[in-house]
C-alpha cells in the first residue's frame, strides 16, 4: 500500500510573531508539530526559513526537503520532553571522542591524525576547559573527570533548539569536540570540520579506492551535518 502523502492545501506561508517566539501561518492558520504542539520557534530567521520550505512545496509535501521544519519539530516534540536524556547522550561522546582514539600504525596515518586533530583538542583544552587524553589502538582510556564535567555543563546550558543541532553534529561526526567547534564556528570552516571527522574513511579510500555506495551515504551525512550547523545558526537568539 502506498504511503499517504499530504497534499498542498494552502496558498501562502507567512511568519507571525506569537507568545514565546515566532511561528508559520498557512493561510492564516498556525502550524503545529506532529505531536500537535504549537510550532513556536525562537527566532524570526528560523521561522522565515521554515516558511520558505512550506512555500517551496508543490503538489505534495515532501518532508525530506524541509530540514528546518523537521528539526524544529524534533526540538519541540522530542528534545524538550526528554531534555535530560538527550543532554546525557550528547555529553557521553566526550568519554570516547573520535579525536582521542588514534591509530598505532602506519606512521603516515599516525602523523596525519596528530596534525589534523591536535589543534581541535588544543582548542577543547583552552576554550572548553576540557583537556582530553589521547590513546591508540582499541584499549579504552578514561578521561579526566573535570574535563567531562566541563563538557557536560556546556551541553546542559544549551536550549532545546541548540541541543537538537548539537545532537546531529555530534552524532554524525562521532565527536563532541567537533560538534562544539561547529556550533561555535571555531578552529576550521564547517566543511573542513566535516572532513576532519572523516579522516579514517579518507585514509581507507586512498589505500583501496572509493566505494560508490559508501560515498553516496557519506554525501548524505555531510548534507545533514551542514544543515545541523545552519539550524544552530538559525536558533541563535540574536538571529
């Protein structure tokens, strides 16, 4: 059976100010989330981006073409109602951050990882007050309690919209440090941060060639990573 699809029924999508922020009206009617909560966003910029997504829909609504709307829905329906659990899940990445787990051979890869990831860990030490310990091979390495506490506090300080963005940035990159760097526009441009999260995969491709299916999956993940950073920008109260 074909999945039911929502048809376009409105003529215009417009931004409206409301209690607590901004929303989108479709022909004067305010949008709600899938859980039927008011779709109230923290900034006009986010609401304008969501309205543009609704305006761009044609005969049928295609949710995959509406990343801002989908992320705002997730922030309200899921992250807001499970805030502590989401924050804990994100912060846990600090215990086994991608940047802290290095290859022990070959020498070229070891050197490449240090040159590429060292500046990010130095930034985490100085800017995030979280000096993390590097290990090689598969042996787990406990991280300093003070560093983990600092990271946990920085995660917990984010609102539900920023947490939604950070959750995606961290989950896609495998690194809490890269997630924070992307949120803060620090260390490197956003596309370079994505490339830094893919260092091991890039090394394998150089040794064995590119697998088309894996490359397509990576391209989709990169787009999601860039969209998460955009959502973080739209969530800023000064936007």
